C-alpha cells in the first residue's frame, strides 16, 4: 500500500490520482467523525464533502507536522464545529425521535421483543444524552469513545492542553451519568 506521504507528494506534483486515493482511503472515516458530531446523515454527507474540498485546497501547504489523517481529522472537526455554531439552538437531529444507525444494526433479534424494545429505548436515551452535551464535551467524548483517540491525540487535533481534554471528558461523563441515572 502506498504511504499517505507518497500520495501527497504525487498530488503536489500534479498527479490528481494521489488525492483521489486519499479520498477513497479516508472518506468513510471522515463521514463517521462528522456524523457523530452533527448527528444528521444529510448534513454529514455534505460536510464530509466540504472537508475534502478544504483539504484539496490546503494540501499543497501541508507541512507534515502530523500525520495526514490527524490533519484531515482536524479539518473535519473544525468544519463540524463551524456548522454546529451556525445552527446554534437547533439540533441537527433529534436523537429522541430517531434511532442511531449503529443502534439499529446492533438490535437483538426479534426472539426477545421486550428486551429489544428496552434496548432501543436505552440507546435512544444515550444518544439524546450525548447529543445534549455542550459541543466541546460531546466532541471529546466522541473522540475518546467512538474514535478511540488518546487524550494526547485529542489535544493534538484540537490544539489544546491535555488537561483541557481530561477536564472536558470528565465533565462529559459526569453529565451523562446525571442524565442517564434513571437507566442504572
């Protein structure tokens, strides 16, 4: 497999196929990151495309101070934050009204319909609680829990101190516990 750095070099030397390969390599991961933040499939699709347009324009200036995906991830997070700020006060998806696509795929079989119903209700409650977190807490929680990033990696992406990441994660977990106390 060709390394990212080689694809970037090819793109910067005029070979568009280098960028095409980077898009193929990372489009699902970028969509997943954006979707977890904006919680709406149509908005996530549009934002993911915007992330790659921004990356296309900025790639010649890429300084290799971090890995390509870390750089792309930062663009995705910033684009998502900008989108969320522009829609402040309005949630892009009502987690209480629709099941997360992942939750739908993980529902148990119809052998236990009552259990399936309860688990679906619990997943809705969890999704609603995560969605209700302040943007920064939600972002850090998603990065830790769904993207499996370390505190150091999150700090690098967000360009903030590790202590800030730890504090926001702590408050996110505390807020979630409070919101979900009836589900214990």
